[in-house]
């Protein structure tokens, strides 16, 4: 986007680029562990690593607020909930070879690879047009938008969360004697 | 060292979001347990959020709109995880397993 000469490794910009490359590696490793690990608890650890890396991406995308929300909500809440579910509902993992279905072999890999190839082609071939910025996207502006333009959606999302909490308690309680 | 300046381009983030999304698709179709599928679905949501945030950073005129949308995605993901995991616990109580291949009640 900006036609500056590429930085050398031992400069401030070069170190930023190095941190970015390391972050890509860490996030990808976490994602691959999360998608392919045999034991569920390892997949959970992988997704914790992956979400922390995604928070780093949000820092690079000019949004430290979303990075903190990512760590708070995903790593702090969702992953802990999943770990509780693993402890409650998957006590022994037999790792037995149950009959594999049609999708779980190379066909599943081919489907994922096709989706990735198609989206990568789309990202590379399209001529993305940037528009002029009319705001800075600070936390103050996010708060103003949440309470004026998007106040209806904000209220709806809190009702959805409330219903989800009550509903999950009801579902998980049912059938208990 | 052109590789050190790739964080300034939109395409990097788009390709990376696509990578996370397709990893999630792969996990979703290969996993055998319900909790594993849920973890893969969270991976797909992370890829989608990265796409939104990168368009928000590079293309959108008002950069707070994409952040608000990503915040809503996070709230929906939290609600989905809560409901999904309580369903997993209820299914485990009924069937004593969370293997998706064995959850068959109507099969003869």
C-alpha cells in the first residue's frame, strides 16, 4: 500500500516485521494443533495459542481494544468453558478407531484446500479500493457508536447473551435426578 | 528483505484469515467428537473476525464500524459456546458418549 523501500532486519521496522512473522508462525501452529490433535485437551491448548496470536493480529490492525477483548472473551471465557465441558463430558478418551466416514479422509482435506485456494485467489485477484478515512476508530468513537448508531443492536446482543446463559443452564440441568 | 514488510498489506491478512477458516473447515469435517467440532467452529469464527478487522483497517471509511461488528461476533461466539457446551453435557448425560458417530437413536 505504501511504496517505501523494504526495511533491513536490524531497524525498528525490521523488528516489527520479524515480530509479525513470528506471530504468523505461532498462530498457524496453534491452529494446526487445534484442528488435528488427537486429544481434545491438546486441541484446546492449541486454540488458546491461536487466539492469543489473533489478538496480536488485532494489535497490528490498529485496534488494541479488540486485542484485549479477544484475550478477555476468547481465551478467558470461551476456552475455560470448553475446558470445563471436556472435564465434564469426555472423561476417558479411548482413541479407538471407529469406522471413518466419507469426509474424514483426503476428501475433507481437499474440501478445506479448495476453500483456501478459492479465497486466496479472490484476495489476490481483486483490486481492493481504499476509501478516505473519515474517523480514527478510537475507543471513544466505538463507545459513541455503540450508544447512538448501534444502540438497538447493542441491546439485542445483550438480550441474546442473557437468553443464552439462561438457556444453557436449563439445557444442562434437564434430565438430572 | 521484502518479507519483513508484509504486515502493511491487506492481502496478507486476507490470506491468513482464509487459512484459519479452512483449518476450521478441515477440523469440522474430520473431528469425531462434538467438543472437537465446536473448537473447529471457533477457529472459523476467528478467521472471519480477522477478515472483518483487516477490511476495517485498510478499506472502510469509518474504522470503528468493523470493530463494533467484530465485538458482536465475539458476543455471538460466546453465546454459541455456552449453548453448544450445555447441549454437549446434556447429550453426554443421555448417551454416555460425545462421539458424533454413536449418537444414533432412530437408526435400526
